C-alpha cells in the first residue's frame, strides 16, 4: 500500500503528464488546424493542403498517438510506484 505522500507524488506526476499531453494536443488541433492554417496551407500532404489535413486528420491521429504515449508512460509510473491492475497469478492453477 502507498502512504499519503506516495499517493500525492503519484497523482502529481500523473496530472503533469496529462497536462503536457493535452497541451500538445491543443496546440496541434487548435494551432495547426485554426491559427496557422493559412501558413500551413502553402504546403501539401498527400495532395491536400497541410492546414486542412491537420484540421481533419492530424489532430485525431495526434490524439491517438498521445493516448498510446499516456498508456506507455502510466505503465512505467505504475511499475515505479508498485501499482498493479491484475492479481498475482503466481501459485494459482
């Protein structure tokens, strides 16, 4: 079991990770899809203007990648703090 100090440290790191990942997503979806769309539309990606691509596809793909990064980082954080989701199967038949 974790004590109160360990729980606080765990959640602080979890919230920091979420804040960083959501900031990246907001910058990609809002920045690339809305704020910088005109500048990005000067370039093309797979035959589409880059700003349009980010607004329609890039933000969604970025979000999926960020979810994968969150899962990977949280697995590492859980292991560091000794948190498991599954019961120990050792000794069971």
